[in-house]
């Protein structure tokens, strides 16, 4: 589910010089691509900024070296060579990265993960993703596809296996609320189009939970139980020093944290206490992480040429 396309002009110090947001609700992948190109056209043709490189941050499995989107479950891109498309069009170096990798580097260098050599970052949104820093290095996996947490299987219900994304994401929280409304349970969310409509946002559910709405709280508890089990599995496998949960929880993190900690305490073989830090949706850290990737790559290229 992709709702917005974010376009930035950023300098090497991560200062945002220009920002533009385009709604992509209801758009197919081809139309989103055209918006990406037309927005870039306008920035470059304006000659207001001296553009040295282009960074593309995309969801789903990405071959960052070849610059190919392997698959995007939201825009339904498959094996799209964005690096080639943009470099051919603009004659500028183009760098691509998965959003989770960029977020994790941003948190590691600039955010709550500074100085943490073994770190797990989990992003809870319409889907779920994770990324790892191991011994101070981003772990990509064999084919650049590590961290697809949302596709792990965590539940068996009604004779069907359920992925974590189906039962522990913000989409599932909203679905639990809709199910409660259909059962006739009383909730302040019942008449909120922003929750019940097709182009939903989850923030009102979190706000309702903070104000004591029982349906919202129950939805968070159900999703949190499954997410907590997944986090416990990560702890058992990776033995991280710290975990960061990037989400839109806000004040509702005070409700979610005990749920997650209970599952972690129950299901993980803890060799040391695990701290969970909560950060926002992570746009700033994703952007900072991408700037770090570009600057590091360009510095390495200049050093090799010299």
C-alpha cells in the first residue's frame, strides 16, 4: 500500500532544501513512475539546485547494486531497472536502496541507534519490515533481501497459516477495528471515514486507544501479541543489544510497550535485558541514511579514481 511519493532536495549535511509530497492513492505503478520522473524533471530543469546525484528509496526487495526493484507489493513493480532509467534520462549517478536499509543506517548514524554495534530496526506501518546492524555493519543477506519480517509465519488460524503482516501490522490493527464494528461493538471510530474508508490512516486508532477506547486498545493488544512474538524470535536468533520500533504510535507507544515486553519476556531466551526505543515514522532517518549511502559511495569513487 503506497499512499505518498516524497521528493526531496538535500545537501550533504542532510539539510532539506526542497520538499514535495504527491498523493499516490489509487495509482498504478506506471503512473507513480511517471510522477517520479516528472518531479525530477521539474527540479533539474529549474536549475535552482546543483544536483550531483539522485537517490531512490523504494519499498520491497531491491537489488541496490544493480539498481533494480525486484518486486514491490504496493506499486506492483517487478524487475524494474530504475537505476538505468534515471541515469539514462538525467546523465547523473543514481543510487537505490530499500527503505528499511536506509532507515537503519539513519538510526545507526544519526538516531536512537548511535553507537549500538548490534542493532535491530523494525518498521511497523501498513506492512512490516526489519533490518540489522551486525558488528557495526548493515546486514543485507545473500541477495540484498534480508529483513522481510512481515512475510514470516507466526500464526495458525482456521487451518490457515498467517504471516506477521496479516496479524501484526497497522493494516491488521485497522482490520481488527473493522471486525469489532461489524460485530456491533461500541467505539468512537465507527463513523470515522479516515479509519473505515478505503484510504485509511491508523493514527486515529492510536489516539482513540490513548483516550481509552476499548476497541482500539483490543486491536493494539492483538497485533502487539503477534509482533511481540516476532521480536522474541529475532532476539533468540540475533542476540541484539537494542531494538528500535519505527511507527506512527506516538503516545500509544506507552500502551504498546508493555504488550511487546510481556511477549519478549515470555518467549525469548534473554541473555541480557532488551531495550526497545520508539521513533516516529522515520522519514528523517530514512533520508539521512540515503544521504550517507550516496556520500559514502561518491567518496569511495573519488578515492579510487585518485
